[in-house]
């Protein structure tokens, strides 16, 4: 039994419409002049890169731009960005502008700029980063990954067809700058995928095994649920569930966009301490096969994982149903929990996402290997409130097929 938990977070969070206009003031705290701005071509095409770079140049900063980030960035892109940065002027602050992929890439470049080496040097375990990374400001343009406040950066190992991550509390950006106005041009499909991923973060953090009963030794990045992560997750669940359909279907609705972005932020703070669980563990081998967006896969799996866990987290599942405003009068806690999983299935339909693995190019014959590959992802599997086995995960996958 573990007797203590710790809670970590990004040092400074700036949130609000037009908050990017505070960027110059924020940079003054770092006594910075030379900025490396990491983003992607989609952000450039949407005009957001020009907006941010314009603010920086008006304030007199020297800006070097790397705009070649891509979704699920391969290790080679991180190396390319690092080599690009080294060849340019001295960098005082790194800015990651975009979705989780751009921000994760910025985290890894900020790490390499401080300590050198190759991204592979930091794979393979938790807490391998020697110390604080180069100053990093994360500016998300999607509401989903929570990468602006998390301790994880994910790359794709194209040689082995795997997603690999670096996990360490030192990877948390120094500043998370969230401006809902930057999410308005996000297409409906991307809004849906990123938003449902944030809901999965919140629900899996909330229903994670209590920190006291996590069966692992030493300092853990994902420590299990605790009172602080629970409070953040519950609010995130409420904000995302009730505002995501409007954000998807009426993308210009700035209020809905802001509420989902806040929900994503809170979910990121929750899960980066408590951890995620079976939905995310299963999403890794499924994503590698289907090539579907990560958020789509975690969202698809979420209601089936909730059903799978209903008897081991009845009070929390009932609380989720209440957050969804489901009528649970006269129901047992388990029955109320099933109402919560049904509500997530309904949400998937409302936002136009698939609810079955058969819809995303997964073959039924792949299910045993998917279950087998998810089980060794210990940092996620140990968090699940119901202890998974290959047989029980296979049953879950069949239910979701």
C-alpha cells in the first residue's frame, strides 16, 4: 500500500480569448530575444502562424520557424528539427504552436537543446530526463491532448511501427497559453477526435485505481487517482460532455470552444498525475494497425472500457452518470454506471465518430494479438480498476467489434 502521492503541473497557465496577445509580456520573464517556433503546415495555412509570428516580431523578438511538424511525428522529424535549431541562432525559448504533435515535438527539441543526444536515449522508462528542459511555451490550437500541461511526449518509431514516448515531469512546459480563439478554425472531425480524447483522459483519470493501491515500487509518473486529480477530472468530464457536440456542429461558437478547451486543460492536469488506463493501452496496438487518429480510437473504446470497469468503480461510474445529467433514480450504482457508458456511446453518434472497431479497418482475427500487446503496457494497465487479463480484454474487444 502506498501512503503518499505528489501532484505536478505546469508552472504557469494563461487562459482566455485573446490571451496570445500576452505572449510578449510572458517572454519578458525569460529575458528572451531569440525564439524557436515549432508548428505545422496546417497552422500556417490557417493563418495562425502569421498571427503568432507577427505578435513576436512586433515585440522585437528574433523568430526562427520550423513548420514541418506532422501528425504522430516520427523520430526522424524530431532529429531534423533539433538539427535545424542547432544550425540557427541561439535559442532562448522554444514555442510549440499547434496540436499535441507539434507540442510534443517542441518538448523533445527543448530536451535535446538542453542535454543533447538522440530521442532514443530517453526512451524505455520513466524519469530519464536529467533535469529542466529549455524554456518552453505551449500554445495549443486543438482541445484534446492536454500536452500543454502533461509530462509525456510521443513519437512514432517507423522502423518498428510503434508509438514511443518520453515520460518525465521535467517535460512539462514552463507556460501553457490557451486562447480559445485559436481553435475556431479547427475542422469538425478534428474537433470531435480531440475532444473525445480529452473526455477519455478525464474519465480514465477519475476511475483509475486509487493511488494507495497501485502495485509498483519507486517514484511513479502515473500515480493513480487522488483527491486533486479527481476534482479536476470531474469538472473536465462535465465541461467536455456538455459542450463538445456544439463545438463540433457549430465551430464558430466561441463559448463552446472555450469550455471544451478548459475541459481538455483540466483533463490533462488530471491524467498526467493519475494516469490513463485500459482504453489508452488498447489504443496503441489498435492505432498502429488501423492508422486511425489516436483520439478516435480512445473515444471508440471508452464506453466499452467503462462497461468493463463498472463493478470495480461503481461509485465513480455513478458520479459520471450524474455529471452527464442522466436520470439514475432507483438504479443500483452498477446500473447507473451503465447509463454513463451508454451516454458516451450516444455522444460518439452525436459528434459523428465510429463506435465499433469493425468500422476502422480492424480485422476480428487481430483481436487476440491486440489484447496480448496491450497487457505489457504496465504504466497504463496497472491503473485500470479491474485487473486486466488477456481473456477479459479479448471479451472487451469483441464487445467493441
